[in-house]
C-alpha cells in the first residue's frame, strides 16, 4: 500500500487483455496538451485495479472541434467516461494574452462549462474534469494573493468556479491535480523540458498518480467503493496497551505521542460523519477495550460512533469475517487498520480482498499517510449517510432480538415493520443516485445512475419510478430500495432497474417490492412484467429471484410474469 506502479509498469499492464466475462468500460481522453502517456497510464492503472477498460486518446488540442461537431469520434464512440485535461501552462498563455484579466476566471469557466453542456447534450456519459495546478507566474510575488489581476488569483478562482459548477451537475466530477502537485512539490510534478518538447506538462514519475486518482473516481462511479473502516485499538487508536498500562497510562491528547492518535481519531470521526461504517476489532477483553471510550476524557471517538465492536481473543481474520457477515457488505469494501505487522499479514493472507494499509512505524505519520492513499473516494454524498451508524447499531439490536424467537416468522412479525412507497422526488435524488452507484449484490441489472440521470428519469413519461423506505420498532432503515419501470409497449412493463440494500434482506421486502411492481403494472393496464438479470461478479445472490417469485423464463437472462396470474406474496410489512 506504500507505493503504486511506475509508469513503465503501467505501460506493461496497459497491454493486457480484458478479463473474460467482465464489464468493459470506455474512457475518452482529450485535452489542450499531449495526453498519450496519460492514456497509457490510465489504462494500465485500470488493469491494476481489476477494471477492464478501453481508452480512446484524442489528437492534441482538439477539444473545441470534438465537442462542437455532433459527428465527431467523441460522440460516435459513446464512451462511459470523458476525461478533459486543460493544462495550467496553456491557461497561463491565455492569461498573458488576455485583455480583461480581472474577468479571466469567469470567461474560462464559461468555456469549460460549455464543453460539459455540449457533451451532456449529445451523449449519456460521466465527465471527469482535471482541476488546474495552482502556481504563481512570479509577476506579483506574494502580492498575487491580493490583486485580482494576478494569474495565481485567477487560477484559484477558476478552480473554485469549477467546484461550484460541478456540484450542480450530477454527471461532472473533478479530479484534483492540484492536490497531487502539492503532495510531490512542483519540482517533481512538472517537467518543463517534456512540456516544451512534447507538450506533456506532468513528469513520468507523477503520471501514475494522475491515473490512480482518475481510476479512483471512476471506481466510485461504478460502485467499487470502500464502505467500512475496521480498526485495532492498542497503539492504533491510542498509544500503549490498555490492558497493561491502564486508563491513565495510554497516550491520547497531550500525553507523549497522544496528539498524533487524537488527530487520527478526528480523521476517523470525520469519515464516520461522511457515512463510512466504523468498527473495532481488538484482541482484548471487551470490558477493558471499551473502558477508554467510556472513561478517558480525551477520547475523540465514543461507543456511539462504532457500529460493531468486537473484542475477544480470537484471531482477527475470524473476527473480521464476523463483522462482515453482520454488516452484510463485500470484503473488498473493507479497510483494516492495525499497527502490528503480524496482524496485518495474517489478515492479508487469509482475506486478500480486504484493503490493509502498511501503516508507518511512527504514529505521527499515520494521518498524512492515510490521507495520501485516498481510500474512501466517493462519487456521491447525501444526508442519509450521516445516519448510517445508527442504522447498523439498530441492526445489531435486531440480530440479538432474533435469537429470542423460536421461529423466524415470529421474529419478523415482532419487528412491526412499516414501509413507505413514493415516486422519485428532487429531495431524494442524491440518495437514489448513490444507491445505484454503491449497490452491487442485490442489483438485477447493475445500471449506474448519476443525479442528472435520475432527474431525467423523473421527467420522462415513459418511466415509472418508486423508492421504498422501511422502518421497524428499532429504528429507520432509511431509503433502502428503488424500482425503475419502463414501458416497452402497451402490454409490457420492463423492470429497468431494481436494487436493494443488503441490510434488509430476508425481511420480506423482496416480496413487498414485487407486489408493488405488479400493482403498478395492473393499474397501468399492462399484461406482462418483464425482468432481466445481468450477471456480475457480485450479484449471484439474485440470480434466481425472478423464478422464485413466479416469473417464467424467456431466455437465459429474461423472465416474464403474467399480471392476471400473479398472487400477492405474503410478508409482515405494512404500508404507512
């Protein structure tokens, strides 16, 4: 985890053939600088990250021509992703020739926004826009901070305008080059000789990091995200060993290296507030392990921040499996932190899908190191993320309660479940888009949607949309399922998208949703409901769901249900 492949290694990876049976994505790269090496690095890093990708690299400085011409290769190849790289060196040349330097950032933003609009008008795609590297041209010195006529002032303003503009466009994502330049320093990031000779501004040393950040964003868009952070305690969240040193002896806050551990906890708390699930996995007695969370005055994290707390003397791989089963998420969506190399290597060898950073020996380096890895990239954020910890804590209460019942049906009835069903609305667009991007297991067709896509569906009369919310006596699960139905003809209603959070599996929600779909078909006068299952490496759990609910097989992937023949499936969910 300390390093990523070199450019030469990525070049070799870029030649590998796609994995048979995997989804292949298409990325189109264009810019006002030479991008051929960047294209190679991106294709190589996609292979390194197990993503099958075809990359089209446009000719040098053809952005205007490609976006204006409706018959250009940009539009005819209909890529999944369009990467726009407008380099700071070209921007500086424009600034130097500008007659209106005070309005330069606004003018350039309008130009870039017109690219976004033109692309979005022609094709359904996600646009990745590189930010501009912020450096001074040396004309005003430090006074560049104060005058609107300095290049530094304008390039910073332009980056701000890009951020604001992208936030209002659901299909536009910013890849932050400026952070990479800050990480390496301008001396290592830029290669002026390469730029003057070949119009390639970024050094070969740093190109892999541009590729990594690009693939990080693409991975988030296609649903490959980290959802959970599992952390050790002793010498990871605090200095020392709680069982040996006691509550007064561990280091947090001002004691010893305690400030470094305090900062790590603050970073982890920020992840939790963003929606990352926090769990503890510690070799310890549970009562002893929980003591700092309860009694230490300088602990930043509290027990209320932890979704699953496991402290015992079993090996950590076994305990991580228990946590994963409780949360019902994929192993590849978990990050595990532990200061002990033995524990890291044990888990790495037994559960290779889990991401395990090779933490530095010095705790003072923990936070900066973890920040640099960009492990928790996301393509969306919604208010529902803030409630995720409470939802998983409530799930632990449900799991405990289930053990008290002799039959599973008795347990479900005792939950007192109620559901809400509504048409898609503007307020829930971020959460709906997020669910399409992150749901992998209960996902029949794995159709990823941006916020912009969801808004188009809302406006399209050819689609019927519903989202489902579930609540029981332990609390709300929130928005946990969506259905998008498409009118194929006057007789057939096609299930264009059906996905559901794995948190509510086997509660009867599957039956409730199918009943709702058939009711919608019946009320719309349709005779058949058509379903499709597209197999992915992660959605095998729903391979037979249509047949389980009475659909007949049309072919290997399509299924049909005659509306008049359908009998509603029983469940214990009431409609609110």
